[in-house]
């Protein structure tokens, strides 16, 4: 036989190639079938082979147990499927689950949720039903634990919904940041007991957006007519009080987003709003005065005379007008808050000294022969001011005296302060520039007397017993009585 042929014995003696298994595929050892004339081929890159075990693992990972094929290999790591497996609450009835939530809520401390103010129990409506006020604008839904929110709602509402009740839903200033996830809404609807739906007799919605109005119109054909009979929507707060008395409900500040702003509104209208129930003066005056005192404005040179940033003053004004809870403590420049207070006084439709008393005070100044006589007349006139004007003027005058007392440091004595405040407090209804120039010196004098004799004016403004004037002069002692004249002698005839 030729040398380049392989003999039968050589072929028998050559070991067979290994058979690939499902676990792995082994390549023949290099040179196992090599002959002298053969050329060694290029090594091919090794390809991963998917085994049956890996296939089962991918199926289980893709479909999730128990929908995929059940694992049979014991050497695979176990996967935590607690989220896929039904929880114990899913095997409970809604009434049992509600009872469990109610029991848990009794053990929780909800002080933080109470301070948020997105849910509170008010008084009663005209039908005598308890009222629950919901304000989603105060709900930090993106940061809040939804399970805890449900606990808090059950804790607050359980005793109320056992009887007929009404809900006031305030949609003002609502945004996507206040929107709870759909899963929470579905869970709440499932868990809340039937009495929540059955005993709800009225739903008052304030300031619904266009999107909410459109959604309600689309859902109307698919919902019970009884539900729509319970709902009433309001774009004006005044209409709400036809169903719920004003003294029975305290609406949040954000509800005034579409109402008349604070700046430029009459004092009586501002203080008549629900968010001013506990205030005797407008909120902007209250916060500005507190800020100026806490930041020691009496030590700031040129306070009320120097101006702050007009842009920041306008921004603060917009926030107050929107009904937001303005944090003046974040303002670093005292002159900005001082300018904000002056701006508010300047934009009042009627000044703190009412129009009807302007001419009376001007005439009193012209007729007075002394400062004391004028001050006494001013005291009598101020006593007839409306209560709201007296309250605001008292707070403002007390602040001005606080500033004037430290005039050596702040360079703002009573004369300088009267020049600043007189045009904002005294205005004629005739709006005559020439008249304002003519009376400028007079109103400055009247304002200075307010400051210099502040204790007497404050006593009248606050309705406190105090000196309306200097103590009366002591009466002159009575002259010694003369002895009676002798009786005439009797007439003899």
C-alpha cells in the first residue's frame, strides 16, 4: 500500500471524536486528525451554546412563576416572587381589610399629616350634615407614603361617615405633584366601607379646572344619575356659603386663587374672607409687621425711606394675591418687606383715614388755635373710624412708634416718618394733584401728631381706657363764705 494511505489498522486505532452533550460541546484536540500533507485550519471562535437549563431559566424570568414552567433544577438560585404572589390582604374581604386598617390607624400618630391641612373636619351645612374639606394642593403625593395616607383618611373620617355627611373638594392650585397614583385610588375605592358612598349626600367642588369639567361631562352617561344630583360646582366662593354657613367652614388660603386679590381690595372684603377668620388685620400687614420687628428694623438706617427691590416686591405681592402661604422669613433684605407694606397701604381703594374724615381733619387743623386743641379734636374724630380701620391703624402706628423711638440710630424721626406715611394714610376722594400739594404740609402735621401723641391715639384706636388728653386742671378752691347779713329789725308799726 502507498505510504500516503491510512491502513485499516490505523483507522481502527484512531479514537473517535467525542459526541456533543447538552451541557457543553468540546472541540477536538488540535492535531488529532492531522496528517503530514494536511493544512491546519484557522481556529473558529467559540460560540456559546444555550443549554436546556438556561432555556428554562429564561422562560421563568420572562413569564414569571407561576405562569412559566416550574423550575425543576435544584442548583438554580431562588427568585423572590413576593411581589407576584398574592398578599394575605387579597384573601380578605373588603370589610375585614377595612377593619384591620381602622385598628391600625388607632395606634398611629398623625401629627405630621394634621399639619399639612389637606383634610379637616369642618362644621355642618344647611341640612345639618357634617362637612369634610379636602384640599389636594396641600398633599405632597409624590413624597408621601400612600398606605399611611389611607390610614390617616380612615382615622379622620370613620366616625363622620357613619352618618350623612358632605364633602367640600377644593381644586384650587392643584397640580400633578398633588396627584396620587391610580393604584392608591383603586385600593381606596375597594377598601373603604360602603357607608362612605351611601352616606355621602353632597359633594361641593370649588374651582374645578377645565380638564375636570370635561372629564365629568364624558363620564356622566356612564354613572348613576344619583351621583350627579349630589354634586355642585362653584367658581365663586360666595356661592358656597348658600349651602354651608360662613361660620361653619374655614376654607384654605389657596381657594382665593381666582378671587379678588388682597392688594387693591377693601379692608372689609379682605377680612371677611375665610382665611382671615383668626386675623384682625390683613395677612400681609400681620406678616410684614411681625417680620420687621423680628428682624430689628428699628436699627436699619433709612427704614421705610430707602426702597427695596421692586421686582421682589412685585413677586411677593403676586404670591399674596394668589392666596399662597408667603414665607417672608426667607427674605433677606428688610427694605423689601418695608416697601411691600407701603405698597399695600398705597393700593388700598380707600385709605386708612376714610374719605369722609379727610375734609373734617383738614378743617379741624385750620380752626385749631393750639396743638392740644387739634389733638383733642383728632382723638374725637378717630374714635368714629370704622373698626377695621382702627385695628389696622393701631398696628401700623405701634410699628411706626417702635421705629421712631430709635431715630438716633436709624435717622427716621417722627418728622421723616410722617413724610413717608402721610401720603399713604391721608388721601382726598377728589384725586386732585393740586389739592394734594396744597394739603401736603397739613397732612404731614396731622401724621406727626399721630406719632408724637401715640399713647393717646392708641388708647382710642384699641378702645382701651386711657388718657384722651392731659389731666384736667384742679378746680379752684371755693372762696370762704361770708357770714349772712344781719336780719333787718322788725317793723314796729
